[in-house]
C-alpha cells in the first residue's frame, strides 16, 4: 500500500515513548512547536524528533491534549473505510452479548475502541452517538455513514450536549436525528430484564449501561431483603433486586420526579407490583439523614451517585462527599448488611473510594469485608496504556 501523508507535527526528543507504549494522547508541551498552519480539528502525522513517523491523529490547539491518536500505520488513511473497520472490530467484542437476553450496550467507547472523542450506545434498534472533540466532530459525516453501513438500526440520534465540548471550542447542541427515525421511548433488554429508556432526554444517553454486571451481581445479595437504592434514576438496581425474590422490598430515591416515574413504569414492565415498593423524589443526602433519624435499617444499600468531581480541582471536595455519603449509608445499614458503593469520578481512584469507605467505617466503629470489585464492564474497554481513561469503581462490602 502507498503511504498516506498529512501535515506534520514534530515531537520534542524522547516524547514518543508513551506513544510507542500504546498511549493515544499527545500533550501540547510535547510538541517542538505548535503547528499553527494546521486548521483546528484537522488530521496530522506525528513524527519523532528524528523525523520518523510515529502516529496519525487529529489536532486541536485549544486544549492541553493537542493530538489524539487514531492509527500508528502510515499507510492507513483516516476515512470511511478506516471508521468501518474500527466499528467492525468493536462489534466483534460485543458479540459476547446474547441478543435475546441483552440488546443494549456501548458500541463505541472512545479511546477504548480506538476512536477518541466518540461514544455510541446501542438501544435495541436505535443508536445514540456523542462526539466530545473537535477532531471527531469533523469526521462525523463519515462516522454516521460508517455506522449505517455496519450496524442495522432504524435510527441514529446525536446527543452533543456534553460540557466537555466547550473545552474543545464546540457548541452544546440539542439532540438531533442524524439518520432514520428515533422514538421518544425505546424498550430494551438487559440480562433478560426489560427497561424503558428515553434516548432524547435521559441521563447520559438514556441509561447507565456501565452498571449492567453490577445490577446482576446485586441479585444474590438482595433475595428476600430490604434494599435501599440511592440515586436510583430509572430504577435499574431496584428492578433487579425486586426480581430476585417475591419477599424482596425496595426503596428507590432520586431527586428527579421524571426518573422516579420511569422507575415505576419499569417495575410494571417486568411484572412487578410497584405498590409493594417505595419511591421517593428527594435529595439522597436529605433522605439518608431522615432515615437515620427515624432509625430505619436496610439489609442492602446501593450508593451510585453522579460524578462528584469533574476535574482535579474538585477532587478534595469530592472525597469529603464520598466520605459523608458512605457514612450515611452505613448508618442505615443493618449490621452484617451489604453495601454497594460506586464512584464514576475519573479523578477518584479505587484506592480513594476504598479509603472513603474505610474512614467512614472507622468513624462509626464498624468493620468492613470487601466482597467484590467491578469496573466498567466488557462494553466499556480501556487500554492498559491509558489507565487514566478508566472512571467507574463499584465495590460490594459487608459491613459488620
């Protein structure tokens, strides 16, 4: 094959080592000089200080991550054929899902699938796509065409409202149909459990797909128990828990009235009597304070909050919030009960979360047994060369 050439950006000496190790980011400080002649978002060839080809990616002078890598092969053009190949590769990994059991999953997980800045979630016969970077936005027409060619769906929805776009110089946009038709509600299957999702206005792209395996794992602890699901959203953990046994009773708490209503619908969709379970539209911290004051106790407590820290500057405050949340969760947990505690803050590591749990337990003079630890799940792969792209930590504990 004939090599394909793009404008060149040269690295400072020894700044190609992480790239050779598999990393996909080049920070602005690693460049010999910013390639001012290259249009923001355009494709560039990255060369070492010795002039050797290292990688190819897209460039944005507006961000600290100046270049995001797409390929290390000089003969590989970044075009629709390239995108189709990456999508096929991603689809092969998702073949682990039995379609009759699970028809909702993350199809493209950004750097984890070799397409930085792109997220695509599949909900039955609908795709919901997000672009977070200027370079991927410029490739979007080819991305949509490649998705249509490789995935049989009825519609593709673009949800480009993420605040990360502003850092890239992109606008935050209202959802828009990119291809076909996308209904207001989509019914999906996950491990045989049914859910209604709102692809237009729902949290993230409509559902928290990264907690699939944790919802399933919860069932063995929930059978016949009283389960509190905090930040319950559309009732994912609650529905799984209620399906674990007829004697199981759940309490779902979320500040969004629309989410609580959707949770009730999801109970009914799975043949569960919502009247046998409790639902509260309330701030979780307020609810936990009230439950503690009233002396309420649960056998299982699920703490799955939104990200408390979006960046390093919010890290200290986030750690305080995790400590407070886990302390409150333990205070309404029956001795010997199971706590599922989670963090989706990228700047909070597993050790940080475990430290928050440990400090909460020490404060309450309770001991903790760590039972199971989970990350994102098979459809949210991360590169070993880029541990910083991991974000989700979920830990099952027994609190004595």
